[in-house]
């Protein structure tokens, strides 16, 4: 790897970190990260602000001022090029700032911009490179991309279980299977999601709060959903089926957290995109299983569906993270394709 390629990879990794910091806050716009580098030194940075404006590029360019001219700008998503009454197009801001080069991780799938932002910059004589850090940027912006490309929120399924796959004793006792560090990590995951879902049985048995209990992040507690054919209590929203997540306006990410029934229902219709499996070093034996019937037709179809992406030790517990391996044209079982786009 050349020195320039190494510098590009490091700078884009930093921009992706900024994008990740805005995850769960930038809706209805994408959580973008931007870095302005001049002579090998970071002179400005930006991440999409809460509520979607200002955009990351606007924040970074405002901080850089005249020093942006001749710089290299790293941005996780193609700069927007469509008009909006919420603010100027970032491609126009970059053109006017006149950096020597713009490095883009992902092209924008939104047809209002797709390719136009890159074309505008190149027509102004600015060099544009696309694709550095693409996989990592896609992971950081996964919720927004899922809504844009497939018309539904991204779904994470959390399972906290014993070594033998139980989530509770036979009588339903489940507090606490995992330890403090694993539970704290679970609360951090809550803060990164727009909504959290449990089944009706979990709601009635545990009366869960489903809030974020991390100091300074309490305001990021997700909206509460319950999977039920009946009515939801005050402060909750009922979903009659997993497919109903496609109709959740303003929600780009859902954390399925409670109940073997709810977990199995989402897996059965192939609407789980990410698995968080917390394991405690205990054996329960004749307890309640983490999953019921997930519609598996044969053992062969169970293979090659999940790709491991992370493993962590959390005190005495472990966390394994998996992502659903899908074809590029997969729309999951909702059958919906993204047709509506967020404000600019």
C-alpha cells in the first residue's frame, strides 16, 4: 500500500467514526462524516447534526473556512446535489470551497443525487475518488441505507442467553442472565436505535421500561413497540406483524429485544439483519429456549446465512455479532422497495 493510500484509508476511517457518532440522531437524513485535511493535518471535521441539518460537509467547511481551498475532503457519502429549502446542496458548497480532491466512500443511492454530486465536483476541476472505506461506511450508515434501498428499517435482534441457549428458567425467571458489562452494552445498543420491540408475552410478564440507563444518554431512549394483534398500552405502539415495520414513519432502526416468540417471528420472515448474541457462562438445562420455530425447512438452508463481524469479552460474558448475508438485490420478505426519500 502506498503512503497516499494509507493516508486515505486512515482519514476515511476517521470520517466513518464521525458518521457512526451521528447514528440514531441524523434522521431523516443520512448520518454522514466529513474530514478536511491539508498538508497531512486534519483542519476540520463534521458529522450530520441532530435532526439532519446542517450536513456534515457544511459543518466541516464552515470550520475550515478559506483553508479548505486546495485541501483533501473525505466524506462517507456522495455530497448531495439536489435543491432543498432546509439548506444548500453540499456538492455546491464543496465546489465553491475549491478543495483539490474529494474522497467519497459511497455513491448516494437517492436518485435525486445519485452521481450528480460527483459529476458537479468533477466538472469544476476537483478530483474525486470513490470507494475507499465503502464497506465500513455502509455499515455505519446501514439504517438509512436500508430505508432508502428496501423501504423498511434495519432490524437488530438481541439474544441474551446461557451457554445452552436458554433465556430464562422454566418458570420464566430471567433476571439477570448476563452481568453488568453486558447489560451496559445492551443499553448502548438501545441508544443507537430509533425503536425497541418486545412481544406481548414479555410486556405482560416483565413490564419492561426499555429505556437507556446510561448517564448522559437517557434522552436517547428508543420508542417502544409491541408485537401483538391487540391494542398497545399508553406510550407503546402495536405492530400486528413483523412486516408492519415498513410502515413506521421516522424509524430507521429497530432493536428486537424481548421474547422467543417475537425473535422467532422476525427470523421466520427473514427480517433480521443483525444478531447480537450475549452469552453468560452458565448452564440452565430445562429452561425457556431463546428461539422457537423459525420456519427452517432443512439443515442445509441454515448455513451461509450469517457472517460474523465482531466478538467481545464483556466481563465474564461474551458478545458475538453477526450480519445477515444477503444478495445485493435482496428486499427481504417485506417485498417493499424504497420509494420515498427523506428531506434534503
